[in-house]
C-alpha cells in the first residue's frame, strides 16, 4: 500500500498556473496597505512608519499630488517579503531599475493601461484619471468607449512612479 504522504503531486501545467496567477510572472508587484497589514500583522500606522523608515518600499499613486489630498499607498510586495525574512535587520536595499522591472517586466517603449492597472493594483478608472491629470502620457486609446484601453509612454509611467516613491 502506498502512503499518501510520500506521493508527490504533479505540478500544475504553466497555462493553468498563469490563469490562476500562480506563475512567477503573474504576481501583483504592488499591494495596498490592507494587504501589508495582513501579511505583517501590523496596523496601518506601523506599515506607514516602515515605509517612511525605508524598511518597505511604497508609492503614493493618488491622482492628486502628494500632500494635497488623501494618499493611496501601494507597497512593493517584494519588500514585504524581504522584511518578513530579515525581521527588521536591514533597510530594503533594492535599486530603482530592479524595482521598476518588478512592476513592468518588459523593456518595450510602451505600456498598456492593463499593465499599469496590474502594476499599480488599481482599476481602469484610476489609470484614466492619471492620464487625464497628465501624470501619464497617453499615446492612444485602442478603442473608443468604456471598453478601450490606453497605450501609454513607458518613460512617463517610470517618471510618475519614481516621483511617487516614498
């Protein structure tokens, strides 16, 4: 008789992993404050303090400029993983190119609205508001109407994120 604890289960095919967002290329690079609170078992204020001290990498993705309204903090999930691993022994030491590559993994000169949505962990309306506020440079909208997606300049997205890094 075969013991069920010793039988290895086969890995899911890559196509199913991608649909379930289990593949390493399909994770959410930025999480909201509630996610960081849950993952670290801390309060919102403690999470914000860790961002200010440099233990976590955060971005204010609000449409209004920082300091003029309510912040919409997004935290780099990789920095949360590192914090949990090292338990406050060191400040997160990731360089900007590595950080941006986690959010936009390709080198194309354009990004789509959907890539920005997934990268920032926000909805389509937020991306559109960033475009209308001229924080992101839109090259074109692929289809008219509410179902259309923006094609955006990668450099403008990088500049926006770099300027909003906490």
